[in-house]
């Protein structure tokens, strides 16, 4: 019984960020939810973490909650996903603005350099 519990704990991994959390479940699914939320209305369930990655890859270089609406997400889940992609280190993007909420993908091919402007 201890071994089964240990295996279950190893397969379930939860990461909490500033506003969101991601959980890899035993069945392979990946759940994004508002940090500290207590209802399923504040979550999005993917078949796997790779499915969340594929959604991210399909988004434009700069994206908003509206772009996630075209993928079938509605209401506050769209905003939650924008924030999760910006918070999770596996998704190379940052929040570009808060109002309207907009994220921008970062170039992972080349190192980023600061450009001075006069």
C-alpha cells in the first residue's frame, strides 16, 4: 500500500505560481487552475501536458485571451491560461500588458540582448 501511494505521489505533480497552478495527474492529464480556487469553474483540463504545449505553440507570437477563445475556451479560463503560460517556465513567454491582458512569446533560438535607444 505504501508503494502504491508513493507511485501515485510521484505521478501527480503540482506546481504553484503567482496566480495559477498546474497539476500533472496520474492519468496523464494536465490541469491548469487559479491558485487557491475551490471550484472547477476556475480550471482547464488537458489530455496531457503536451496538449497544453500544442495549444501554446498554435498561438500567435503576441496573444490575448481572445485568441484562446478561438480554441474553445470561454470566460475567465482564457485569462487564466494567458497568465499560466506567462508564469510557467516551460512556456517561453511573458506578460506584455495587464490591461488588456496580453502575452508575448520569447525567442528561444537566440539569446536576448538589451538594446539601448537614444
